[in-house]
């Protein structure tokens, strides 16, 4: 069985920590480098439900996409919810390791998994890394749909192919517009509209599209927008990461058992569809 330090060295080769954004907090949150690892759980969010799943599974390592602590802290006391996660993990000898924007940027990265879930043929990164001569690393991905489809059809198709969430998929644009090319970005992608416009794609699918960036993008050009739940756009990465770790385990004869958490940790849990309004007197200005 490999030591945690050996497994982490392999993860760092897949997703080099130097590739993370300067504001990010990637790497090992807790864990003994000399501890043996045989079972790994991969998840998007290091929340209590996932920590408890790792313990119930007998995992030695929990690998998550989102950091537990993004900013500095002065306590890991169990009176805080993040400290409770740390206590739960340490008490049961579960290490926590984070691959966040370094996994976004990698080849393959988080948006490759999203593109794969949508059946896109990836043609390159949306915002390529200037220091990658091969032009494969970077944030987001550009791709072609398996066949042209209307925005209405693509929204339904995406909702069916991504894991189920309360939000589903929102869309903006002419429902009958025919789409051939799509940019995707797992997670919050509304800072990438310049790159999306430069790419000249028919549609952009990401998460957390806020009012102003979305409204301005729609005013700018007839670009179709699709907004999925943040968790749903990143969850496909978990299976991709587990498969990468399985391949490494086979190569080194580690015999690791990898698992993907199916816990839906998107914070939104309900969705009500607006009904026809008798009048709009109560509508906000
Ligand atoms: Zn995210």
C-alpha cells in the first residue's frame, strides 16, 4: 500500500499546484504523509455529509475539488463547521487533499469532464495557458456538439446529461437558435465573456451566471447562455479524477480502491417555476 505522500506526489503530477491561481488554497489540508492509503473518496465539496461518507466508507483519503479553507483561519475547533470536518477526518485517519484551480487548468481538466458529460468534441481551451506550447491547458473548453441542435433542445439535453439538481439548467436566448459550437466552464464562469466572444461560439454553458454579466453579454451579441448548478458542472470531474488515480494505481501496483461521492452538495435544494401573474403590482422595480 502506498503512503499518503506517494499518492499526493502522483496527484501533484496530475494537477501541478503551481497551476493554481494565486488566491487559491490547494494541497493537503490534513493527513499524515506516512499513513498508508488503500481507499480514496473523490467529491466536489468538503462538507460534513461528504466527510461522514468518507468515514463510513473507510476511506484513508478524501480528495475534493473545493478547498475547505480558502482564507486564513485561527481555529480548527469543532465548534466551527469547518473545524468539525477537520475533527471528523482526523479522528478517523482520513486525509483531505484539494485540487481546485490547478485541476481546472490541467489537461485533462475539470471542463474536459464537463465537456465529456455533454458529449462535446473538445477543440481546445477557452482561455489557454500562455505557457503551454501544446495549447491544451487552460480554463474552460471549446467544443462541437455531436449534432446541431436548438438552444431549447440543448438546454434539455444538458439537463438530462448533468447530474440532477434542484436548479436544473437555465437558458437565455432564442430557443430556436441552432447551436453547433459551445464553450463550457465548470464552476463560476461569468468572468470569461471576453474569451467566449473571441472564440465566436454559439453558446456558453457554465454556472453562477449573475444578472449583470449575463445581461451585458446578451446585449453584446446573440450568444446563447446556459446556467447549470455549480456542483453539477464540476461533479463529472470526480469520475475523471478517480479514473486517473486508478490508472496510476495500476501502473504502480498500489491496488487503490477509488470511489466517487454521489452526494448532491449543491446548496440549492428546491426550485419553483413561476406561474402566470394576475398582475404585476407586487413586482419589484
Ligand atoms: Zn467550483
